[in-house]
C-alpha cells in the first residue's frame, strides 16, 4: 500500500512539474514576442 501511494505521489509530482515547465516556456515566448514588438516600435 505504501508503495502504491509513493508511486501515485511521484506520478502526480511529475505531471505537475512537466505542466509547469510548459506554462513557463509559453509565458517566456509571449514575453519575447512583446519585447520584439516594443523594440520594433522603438526603431521606427
């Protein structure tokens, strides 16, 4: 029973971690695009 619970916790932790990485990566891409737009506007 302890083994099953430990496995469940590990799978849950891994899924949350991987989801968070994707979210942070997506936010980074969005921020980069905004920065590029601002830079383009400043150059004009």
